[in-house]
């Protein structure tokens, strides 16, 4: 794989089925942020990590440079790309197919980030032919945008589902033709908490 890769596709938070990025711009478009890192798996134990070049921060298209790698058996039919880079605890891809499965760690608590969401809180996947073509990601989850008005201090916001369903924990993801779907949770938690800090 090349030492630099490009990610592209414009998207908006309301257009959740298309490719997306990792931070909200003022017009609600999703863009790459400084420090963003992706991982390209070519086998369960074989991967390369790439970090966003600072000149790409704040854009919907990004160029990434190789930062680290682990050499193992290359068994996947295509590169399986995951953001955030270290969020997956298990990856697999069927032979001669783009059918893949991932176990992602979705945090129970996220840290408040003004006008955006927590770093790494918007996981994405893609498949890639390991050439110079740009990579287009798909969101695994949706996002909720909350606006609060008033002069009270909010130290945390906790969200639960209507039917006590799991919202965090080890998420089992499956995908065919690059469209990821959350199948189930292992030891899932029924809430997600946004931590706004002691000062609110």
C-alpha cells in the first residue's frame, strides 16, 4: 500500500447514508480534524495506520501519511479501513468477498466538544483496493444534535433508547458491499453519556 492515502466525499450530518468525516463545520458539514487516524487491515493481524496531514484539517477530503504498521498474514480480499484507527477489537473478511465483520468498542461516555462531537465518536468503515484511488467511508451510526438554551450549567447529558436497547459497548458490525450494519452488542450498555466537565 502507498505511504499516503486520500479520503474523500462531501457529506452533511443530515445525509447520514453517505460518506462522512469526524467533526462538524459551521454549516453542519463533516470534516477531518487534526489528529485523526485510520487503520487499513489486510488481515486480522496485519495492518497499517495513517494519520491526517495537518494541511487537510477542516476539509471533507483528507490526505493521510503512514505512521505505524503490524506485519501479519495478508488474507483479506481488499483493505478493510476503520476510523478511529484503534477502535476495533476484532476484524474479519470472507475470502474472495467484501463481506466483513468487525467488533467495535463504542464508549459509554463521550467528552463534550463545543459545536461538534467527541473525537473518535463517529466510527466509519470502508473497503479499499490498496491502490491510489480515494477511499470513501460509510457511517456505522447516526448522530443526535442537541441544542440547549438558557443560563443553567449542564454537567452531563445521558441518552437512552425507547426500548432499553444497547447504545454502547462492544458493537458487532457486519457489512456487504461496503454498507455496514450494527447487528448486536456484547455486554452492551443501555445509555450514552455526554460528559460536559466540572464547569459544565
